[in-house]
């Protein structure tokens, strides 16, 4: 039984999980295998190396944990920090909010630096906090590279510059869930200590692998970090890396083969070309929004996201209804507005293995505004390309 | 190894083979099975009944032959006619031309009724031929329901009216390759004697089944038809139908399961809704062409095809180059102009399991003309939605 | 690239991950979908209900966590217990050992009740501990239903009887990873408080869902349990259950559809028939081992496992070499001996969607002993069915 | 809906269609593509070259026709012969019988050389016919390399020797449906003029491609052959080969990619290793039959087939019932006895992408005779490995 409505393809334009390329679907179309055979460790070894490239690191250590982004967050925090540790964390939207909630529940002392939703992280406050913290009580800076809820990309290079300016030893932990492998991200150059993403995002796989990359400094921290952890414990992985068997527990065979193919596709296109493609399609989406006469939720160009655009709708419209109609009438999945901006924005994902024509189908021809107009029953349909829809 | 270019999906807008729905891909993702087991005949029996519905017949007999449309043509002709038989056949484009070539090579005496490409079958000539043929030397009328090369749909109901008017007993043979299950087709009501289609067309399967439906009159004719045939011989099928084993030779197991799912999808949507959807998307495409300022190859509204639109390009443009660029730059497959109209038209298929957003991606935003303009290097790209493409 | 050796199928006879049925592979062969669409919650709701049936519970609450069995263990423990809590846990093989390790690292005070490997849990010691514990300092009994390393099935009904006898309120936590949906398991009847399994075991899916079922008493305990948890927190799930959106973070769409089909297959066969089938194939395997003149690692019939058989090899043979040769020469995956019994046993899984002929391929004809004999270069190959192998 | 019975895999041991390897299933799991794009012809060109290797020819011309073996037969005959031509054809079982039936219906004058079923072609009669035919009225020798119905392999090298001995110019046409790519076959060395096979046989694909290879002499003959043909006409292919578009009508995209992978697997294993593997598994099957106390339908070792074994059952048993029970009770597909030997033999296919353990599941443990004994209700089940089956 399939629950998706109607003839033709479902059009998936949420910022995750994203469209899976056909070659990846094919690679995953397979029976289980014994993960203790010689084949799976051999494959894992290469994957652990190759996956470093999407983080732009040569010094990091990678973990492919059978979990989601939320679990990857937990892995990053519990392996590097101890209960009571002070951290600085930026609240700029729903996903940074959820990460902060996790940080607090894991018993860290969180300095929450809040921005208006639609703005990026307030790095001036970071600077003043680091300036004050001569005792180095701040153990980590936690920042979401790309806030999926508002379409805001934070300036990580600037975070590094500030840390360097104050010669502050705090760990630099980055949620790259909706950025890594789609936006410019440079783990080594920016001195990021832990970065993470999920398989269902830019890698364009199903959900199921939380990919975490730790710098040597983060690995060192893990030796003394006192947070309780078992499933997420890097040391269990490191023990099996040494043994050459790689897995403390059963991985998804299908996702390993899928990841192999996903990386092959990315390397074949070229990581920088992948990033340039996201930039091109992101800009196109923003131009379309502008052409529709609508506003971007993101308040300034410096924070524009090339993986997701949150579109503000006029106050007399409920964006939830737009998303509902898109799904029901057009088999088209858009992102809802979340929390504070529920009903006020809908979101267009332009993340993952997309191309121009896939994006055309949604970003062009004003068809979103036409839906708005249909909904308001004001619509001069002739003018906007939906002439053939009753 | 995959030969298709670049990231994202290939966009398939040729009028066949067409896009396969995900549920059909899933159904076909299977090992072979013994076609002499109890399961395959049981399944075949139901399929042979269900497939009648797409022909709108209750009296016909269906054959699912492991072949293409060309083979289905040969099956229709050789089972009902004898060498030397006189037939009337309409030449209105490349596919009717190929069928006529086959008819001549099979040694029938063909009265070719030619129209200008872009026009429908000249039924006045049919009427005058029948009027003259009081001796009933004409054994069959052969007509392509929908000429895929020019986007022309012939009026089959009118053919029947003319046959009835002259009480002419000629067999009425219809190529429904790009029409059946997408356009209005009524085998029983229109007294069609043999109709045929291919799995890779409106049924949205891979190539591999030529589906032929024979009226009782056609079956009767097959008893005396003297054309040499073995692989395509209906009698071999009928013999195995009687035995309840159904297959004179090995069918594709995968296509049988695929056809089962394809029919389920069609019946769930409702055949008349499927036809209405083709009508809606066909009209939308024609409106788009009009908006682009281009002309339809089809010369009059009465012949407009709801499954394919052939678009005339200005004389200083080579349409082959448009198709080449669409493929190379946008991973987009359009139909070439064929034979007489090579270089003069490109073709947009709107056939099979499509929906609005899939069609949006191509029919809207003027992106075809923009390609034309790019090619001419005249293009004010800003104005036509391709602003983001270098 | 595929890493598996040679022509023909890989033969997967490890006790997990197990062979995936073709209909499940088909169901998972699909693109991602928006998990916030109306479809995915609707599907999830039914799955959460249906999955209760494999636990034989009507009063339990189910959680489908994107994790492995190890994560499911952690979920069971952290949601019901607080650091420092005293628990009784049975060490009878490698997997119970790993669970105990987790229990200790999560800061519970564990009374480890050890048995010789090859024996079941020592329930007499449980009885005496409960008898002594009139103050009810024991908060939980943790037991592995089926120890995969040794092929030992514990008597859970007896655990319940002992708990009842002493009217002890301890929580009854069961690892059913290699038992649930394959062996007789009765959550409600036996008063189990938390039971758990993994998708890659009897359900015959890929790895990726840890399925946890909590009794009302366990849910109640979760309200006061002080173990730190976020990713594994049941309350996050319960909050989303109430909202009707069901997912605190992104599930694997493919595994949900796969689980739907896996349950359909199980219900169609009948859960009790599935269990009877495991019993039949388990007994057959043991008879084969007997016929080979080899010994079962399991020391007494009362503990025989119907999902995995650990076979003792003569002391002058290294079982690791047998497993290696089976893989290399026959594309056949057997389970290794683990930890204490490494080199001493190899393991044959007979778990999941198997049938007689699949099992024939391994359990019959003495081909394992023949490999042993080949290895020793003693082999009279004629006598044992491997006559055709050089 | 799946029609196959019960849990676990279907066990496919008919001599076609055969088991499809997982990598081939994966390769075919794809959407349609435009066969007029640059990609499909590029791929086709290489396939047409590579497929020659399985015929062991460098001088032949290959055709991949969307049809079955029956269609491939028709292609071989109609392209090289004219109505009334005299041919010598050997009747040794059901498939050679069917080919002869086709030859007669295509209006050739067939000298049928019949052998007892279970024996090979009577080449002495061939020799005497050639000796007499000094006028060269015999235009072709038609022979089935491997008769699938009886498990008989003919000696093609000997046919060539006889033709050479009498310096007879007759065309040498070979049905290699169940031999090519599994048995030793040498088109160039043996001077075969047309050889053919089907995709669902040794290539281990779904049904759908009839692969025909023509020698230069056969191609020359096709220029004057007067048999009526259109769909099967080589000239239509040759015309498109010259154009570089390769396809006179729509091929199955999925089968092309499947064939690519199938050939890759064969070349990776090595064609001669593939043939040696068939030899090994064939011999094993025959030894098993001997061990069961049953007789091979094939009457002499010189004709033993390494791709299929036809097993004679005692006269008081109906082999059809064995096949029925195997399917119903064990989800196991065996070949029926056909025509003259219906009820008297069942057939075990050992053709295609098999390995030792796959074959073990059927050839060992006497389970077929046990079924026989069960059926007779004589069975001492303990003694024969079916002890666990009620």
C-alpha cells in the first residue's frame, strides 16, 4: 500500500529527507549481508576515509552512527563535555532551539544567545562573552551552520576568527545537518572540533546514518568527558576500528552501499561543483520568491541559505494551508513553518541531488502565489501559468 | 555505469518510452519465476481480462505478445489478412509511414491515402473509395489513431460512421500505440476489429509487451488468413488459452507483475480520469506553446493530440539542436522531428503517468523558447526565468 | 561495486542481519517522503498498533526508534531506571555480557548472575535474591530471552513465576532481539515490562529500527526515572503521539514501508505459524548437527534455541577457519564463535523469513563437517555429498 | 500481490527463466530513458560488440531483438532461407520439435531426422544425406545444441566435421538457447552460420531479448533470402547500425542495462570459468540422481547436459505430481516432463548464475526421492533428511 496521492511522482521539496538519486536507490536494493564478513569492514574502512572529504578534513576521525541528526548531536556533546560544563549556544530557529533543549537536558550550563528568527547568530555577543571569559569557563561553542527552519546560514569562518582573536580554547561544535556537502564547509581550515550531518540531507540517502567528525582536540576531550554514554560512545567505535572490524553493533548494509554510491556521485560531480549547484539553485529560488512579490524570511543577504528558503506569506494567509493544498492537489511536499513562525512561512528545500528542471517545476511560473490566490479565490489564473487547473 | 548526464533526475518528455511510476518499478523488482507454475497462468488469466478494459471491449480477445509496437502491427496484419489483399492505409506522419512500409513488405496491396504532415487522415477519400468498392475488394482499413510524429489524432468514430454508411465489411485495424489508455478509445462502440498498443506508452511500463485486441470478426478472419506467421500467430496463443497454461513461449515475469500494478493504478484513478488528465495536460502544453509564440505542427484543433505536441520552430533554427541542448544542459529528453519534419519540430510528450508539477517543469516558464533564444544568443535571459543559468 | 564473492547468491546464515524477503525489498525500493505529510503519520499510527501483536500485548506502548538493538537496550534502561538502581542481570554469553557492560556504564548497580556459556540463566539464584530482597532494593530483572552467542533460550515464564512467588515489584526487562517474532514470547501473559527487538532480526528487515515495547508499569516508571536521556527519551515520542505527528525526529521512510510489508507477511502466515516454522527448522538443524557427529554448544534441551544453533567443533579445529572458508569458498555466511568460545564454535542462524529448502542448503548433507574434513585434509569427499568439489 | 507460496525464497530450478543475480536486478531497477538520446546508442554499440564474446566469434554480426527464443528462431530462418528451401533438422525432444514445427509452417521443406527422446541427433543420417546431396539441394542444417526437454547436448563440432568432409555449403543454424554462455560453444571455430540464445537463459536476465549472431555467410544469404519478414528483418537493424542509432524500434532500456551487468559478471568470472562451473554443477546433479537410485533420461554419457538434467521416475509414479508437490510444499520450481515424456520425467535446471550452495539445496540429501516416497506413503523419512517435515 502506498499512501502518496494520485498519479505521477511525489514532488519532494522539503529540506530533508530529500530526493534519492536513482543510482543510490539501485545500490540499496539488496539483501542483508553479514557485517562480520571480510567484505563489510573492507568497505567501511574506505567509507570512513572518503566521508572525511565532505567535511574537508584530513585530520578528523569519522563515525557513521546508526541514528538521526538528533542522535548525532547527542554523540557530539556527550563525547566531548561533562555535566555542568558551560557552553555558548545560538538560538535562531526551531532546530537550534531543539539542540539547546538537548544541551540543557544533558545537564550542560548553556549561555543561550538568541536572535530574532530570520537573523543569524549574534556573533558580537559571542565576542564579548569570550572577551570576558579569561578563565576559560566556556568549554564549547555550539552553532547550527544552517538553520533549516528560517533559511539562515551562519558565518562559521567568523566564529573561528573570534575564537582565535581571544585565543579561546573552547571546543567548536557545528551542526552541519543541512549544510555539509551542500554549502561551503571547511572543518580543518575553520578549526571545527565536531561537525555532523545526517544521511537524509545533502547526501541524499534515506535516514539512518548520523555522520560525526571529530578533530584531534575533540578526540582528546572524549578521553576525559564525563557525560554518560554507551550507544553514542566514540570509544566503542575506536576500539573496533583498531580491531579492523569497525562496528560495535550492526550497521545497515543497505545504507553503507548507498553511501558508497552517494559519495561516488558527489566526487564525480566534484564537491565544489555540488556546492556551486546549490548556490545556483538557491539564488534562483530567491529570485522566484522576489518575482512572486513575496518576502524571504531571512532578513539579510549575508545569511541567505542555499539549501532552504523560508517564504513569508501575507498576514491574512495561513501558510499551513498552502502546504496542505500543495500536497493534496499537486502531490507536492513543501516545508511547514515551525513554532514561532508556524502559519507564517512555508519552506522550499533546494537541498541534495537536484537539477535545474526539478527546481523549475516549483520555483518558476509563480505557481505558489497562484495557489495563494486560488485559496483566496481572487485568482486571475490566466496570468500565472495555472490556466489549466480548475 | 549510468550513461545519463549529471545530478538529479533525467526528465523524460518523449512520447515513449515514458516515465514509469514508482509502484510499477517496485512490482518489477523481482527474480524470475517458472511460467509453468500454477501462479503465472492464474495471474495471466486475470490480466487478459483486465486489459480488455483499456480497450473498452467486452467481446474482444487479448494477446500480450513479447514484442514491441512494430511486432504488434505485424501480429494485427498477418493474423487477419492474406498476401495480395487490398487495404486502405493513411499516411500522415512517420509512424503511419512505417506501418505502411510494413504492410507493403508483407505483400498487401496498399491504397495509400496521404495527407500533409500536420493534418489528419483524409476520410473523404476513404468515403469515396468505399463508395466505389461495391465488390468489397478492400479487405481492411488501417489507421493510426494518434500519429506520434506530428501530434495528430484521427477521428475513429468517423471512420466507423463511413464504414457503416457504405455497409462495407472491411476490417477496421487501429494502431493505438500512443492513444490507448490515454485518449478516448472505444473498441466495441466504434466496431474496431484489431487494436493494439505497447507497454512503454500510456501503460507506463518498460518496452516488451505488444498488447493486441481482436474482435470476434478479426478472430474469424484469422482462421482463413494466409499470411505466414509463427511467432505472431494468435492460434498458438488460443491453443494455450484453452489448455489454461496461456503461454506458447516464455513471457517476462517482471512485465506481468508490472502490468498488474499499472492496471491497478489506472483502475484506481479511473480510466476516464486518466483520459481527462491527459486532456488537461495536453491543453496546458498547447497553451504554453501559444504563449511562447510558437506554432503547433498540428494544423487544426480537430486533430490536436492530448499525448504529444509537435512544436514548429522558426525556419532559422534547427530543432535537432534544441533537443540536443535540452538533453546535454538540462538532462531533459524531448522528441526529435522525424523524416520530413526533421529539424523543423521538436516534440513534447505528455503521455503516461504524469501529473501537473511534472508537466510544469517543462511546459511552463517559456524555458524552451529561452533555449531557442540562448542558442541564437539573442536571449534576454532575465525575462524568461532562466536568469540563474550562465 | 559489490564486495560479495563469486557467482550466485550469498547464503546468509548468521543470526542477524537475516535474509530480507523479496516483497520487503520491493516495498523499500522508494524515494524519500516528507514525514510531516498526512501520509506518514497515518501509516505510523497503524504500525504502532500492529507491531504490538508481535509482542503479544494489548496494553503495551510501542516505540520504533531509529537505532540498533544496542540503542533499544539503552532506551529500555534509561527510561525506567535511575543511576545507582540495583538490578539483577544474567551473564550467559556475549550479548548478555554486552548488555551488562552497558548497564554498568549507565551507572546501575548490577548483580551479575553468571552461568557457564552454553547454559541458561540461573533462576535459582534469582529466586534466592528475590527471597532475600524484602526491602525491594532490586529495581529490575534484566534478561536476554535468547542468547545469540550460544544458542540458549531462557525460560521467561519461569522468571515471571519466581517474581510472582516473591511478590516482587521489580521491573522485568527483556532483550528479545533474537527471539521476538520467532520464538514463543508473551509480553502481557508473562508480565514483561519492557521488551525489545531489532528490525534486522526476526522481522527480516535491514538494520535501523529498535522496536521497544513498554508496559503501563514501565511507562509509569519513566515518569520518575532519573537517567539522563534525550535521543532515547520515550517522553519525546509520547508528546508527538499526542500531537498525531508521531516523530520527534526523522524516521526512515523506507523502513516504515518495509515494516508494513514485513508485518503483512507475518500476519498472513500467522504469527504462531511463524513460530512453529522456526521450531521446525531449529529442530532440523539440531538433528543435522547430531548426524554430523558434532555437539551443540547448548548444554541441555531445555535451553535449545530455535533461532540459532552454536556448533562445537573438535578441539583440534579452529572454528574461525571454518567460517572463513565457508565465506570464501561457498559464499556462505556463518556466525563466528565470540569471546570465550571464539574458535570453538560456529553458529548457524535459522532466524527470519526462511523455508525448508533454504535451510536444506546448509543443514543437510554434512557439508559443514566435510569442510572440516577438507580442512584437515582427511576428507573422503565421496561419502559426504561434496564429491563434486575439487 | 505476489502469487508465490509461503515464507522464504522461491527456489527456481527450471532450465529457464533462471535466477537473476542481485547486481542485475539492481541494474534494471530504473526508469525508462529516451532510446534516441546519445546515451542509449553509445551503450548499444558496446553491447553488440561484447555480446559476440559469448558466441566466441569475432566475425559475426549480432542482433538483440525484443523477442523470445521462438522469435529468435524465426529471425534465424527467415533471414537466411526462402520458402521451399530444403533443410535437415533433428527431432530429439520437445524444443527441437517446436522448431521443426516452425520450419514447416514457414514453408521450408524439412528432412526430419528423428532420434529416440533421450538420445542425441543422429549424425550418421546427416552424413549419408550430405553424401547423397551432390547437387547441394540442402540449404541448411538446423540443430538444437542442447535439448532442454531431455537434457541432451548435441555434438556440434562433429556436425562441422561432417559438413567439411562432404564440402557441403549448407548453412549451419544452431539453437543455443539453453547452451550459449553455459556450455562450450565456438561459433567461429565450428563454422556456425547463425546461433541464437535468449536473455532468460544462461545470461540470467528476464525474458525479452532474443540474441542472434550471424556469420558473414549468413549475412550474405540474407540479401537474397525471400522469406517474408519485417519485425525480424536483419536489414532494418543493419540500416540503423549504419546510422549509429541502432534501433529500428524501441528496445527495453532496463534489459540493456541488465545485459551490461550480466556480461560484466560473466567476463569478471571468465567465460571459461562459467562453463567449468556449469560442468561441475551438472556432474554433481547427475551424481545425486545416481545416488537416489534414479535414472537419467539422457541415454549416454556423450550427450549429458551440463545445464539441465531430466530425471526418469519409476513407472508407478507421475512426475507431474512430484513437480506439483515440490512447488506447493517447498516453494520449489522443477521442470515438468513435456509431450512424449510427460509424467515420466521431471527436470532440474542447473543453468545460469548458480553456485554450489544453491545447488546443494536441491541436488543433495535425496529430497526428491523422499518426496516420491512420501507420495507413495512408503517413506522412511528418518533416513533421508526430511525427518523434520510432517
